[in-house]
C-alpha cells in the first residue's frame, strides 16, 4: 500500500472515530458547561460594573469597581482551568496586578489601571452571546445526529395510523405530522443521522477554537507583556552567550598564544645567554623561537577571526564568508546576494553562524562539497549552508552545544534555525535573521 493510501485510510478512520473519542465529548461538555458559567459571569459583571459606575459620584463606586475587576480575574482563572482540563490547551497566566505600595488604596488603584483586569471584565460580557450560540448549535447537532442515527432502534414507539407504508402525511386541523415507518425511510433517516454525527465533532471543534482564541486574547498575557517576557529571556541568553564567549577567548589565549609567548620568552632568554659562548646553538634557538612566533601569530589571527574579523568590517559578508570557506576542509561554493549591508550586529551573527556550520561540515559531515547561500527576502536575512555528507544532524542536542547553542543565539535576536538532515542524504541548515540596516 502506498503512502497516499495510508494517509487516506488514516483520515477516514479518524473521521469515523471522532464522534466516540474522548476529545469530542470533552469539547461538547466544555460548550454545554460554558452557558451556565457564562450566564453567571455576565450577570455579575454587568450588575457590578453598572452599580460601580452609578456609585462613582459618592466615591463608593471606586471600591465596587475594583472588587468587580478582582472578581472577573477570578472568573478568568476558572476559564483558563477549564480550557486546560477540557480542551487540553495550556494558556499562560496574565501579568499580575502590582501595586507600587502595600495597602488597600494602592491595590485598588492598581486594579482600576490594570488592562488585564478590564480584559477579564470584557470577556465576561462578550462571551455570553457566543456561549448561547455554541450551546444551542452543539446541543441541537448532537441530539439530532444521534437520535436520527439510532432511529431504527426506537421508531417503533410511534403509533401506526395507517396501513400504507412510507412517508405519511396527516392533517389534524392546522398541524401536519410526518411518520417514517417504511424500511427505506428508516434507512435514509439513519444515513442522514450518520452524516450529522460524523460532522458534529468538527463543528464543535470549530466552536471551541473560537473559545480558545477568546480566552488566549482576553484572559492570557497581553502581547506587550509576552514580548517583555521574551526580551527578558533573550537578554539572559545573550548574557550567558557573551560570558561563554569570554571564557572561550580567555581559555584559548591562556592555553594557546599566551603559553607559546611564555615559552618564546624563555627560549630567547636562553639564546641570549648562549650567544657569547655558543653562537651556533643560540642561532638555532632563535630560529626555533621564530617558528613559535609564527604559530602564535596564526593562533591569534584565528582567534580574531572567531570574534569579528577585520575583513568583515572592511568588505562585508561576501568577502568574509569567502575567507571562511577557503579554510574549510571541503570545497565550498559561496553566493551572497544582498542589496546592502545589514547592521554590524546582524553581520557578526551571520558570520559566526556560517563559521560554525562550516566547522561542522569539516569535522562531522563527511562531505565532498558544500555550499553557502545568503540572500534577502522581505525583511529577513536568509542563510543556507548545505553539504552532500552523511546527514543525521539534529538541533535536539543538549542546550548550549552544537546546533542547539546556535539556535539559541539566533533566537535571542528573533532569528530561526531549521535543520533538514535525513540520514545518508546530506544536511541543509537554514538560518533566518531580521534584516536591520546599518
């Protein structure tokens, strides 16, 4: 059986299972329970706000309004718990109400100025008509669908008024009554009921999707608060990354160039002492020291390239990435098509990303060739590094190492890293960064 047949069969099986799955009944229960709860929320919120607004002239309205807003935040906790328990959708808590000073009055003022509290009150009002609509649609569809589907099991409860089979029409004054008593009519009724029963879970799912949107938009954290939380997290990642880079630079300097320079100073001191008594040995030691100087300079240049190379500052990404590609263990094709130079910070991250990915190609890919493509698409800078190696790379590694660490760096500046690496078919890593001009 081919893949398309498997997917088709799976889709049909899913549709047939939908009416009896636990999810369908949980979603139905959510809509049915939503009406009495929403009626309670609406009544208390409208009454409380109206009372508070009417009492504002006596100043008693201020604490009444604050109490209503606090009550509406309590309604929000109930609704978020309902969504988590019955719809299996986790919604973050909204930003808390913070008073600048302890006490009743500061807390009251903070509640009245809280956008989150007013969104909870708004939800208590506007959710009521939607809850009525969802309750009626869900209940009617479920009742009609199942009653028609099971009609062959209970049609006998109707009395027989005629000996003629089929769909019968009786006139009783101004009332017309239909009786479905023939096998064909009973079968058609069951078929229509089956269609309604199969379609109802998806209609109910669409209704609960609207509920999730309302809860997320009005009872969850605001976009600004969510963005602040993201920025705080990104700042933490950037601080940790900078600290790790500083430790790496310190370690490379201490174990590499610094150690060589210390050894070089000792060798030159010995050569100076032997210069008078054994010029030939002193010359040999100076020659060895000269070799150590070359190695130390090469290590310092490599360290500088890893931080921010001069060629990147002077000539941009095209020249800098070509320089990186020339040091790769496999031939690398570089294509950079940019209308202008992005901001220095974005250039630096792009350079570091390509450097790390080409190091992975040299060390782990087992590739024969690789390619680097950089271009601008809309408001994003896109980087793609591909190779024809063994594949099997994954970003699901311990946090802070390899591709996972690279993904963290990009995420800290609203970037994205996507890894496509099927085993035996090479690796393609696509990085996306925001385009910011210098």
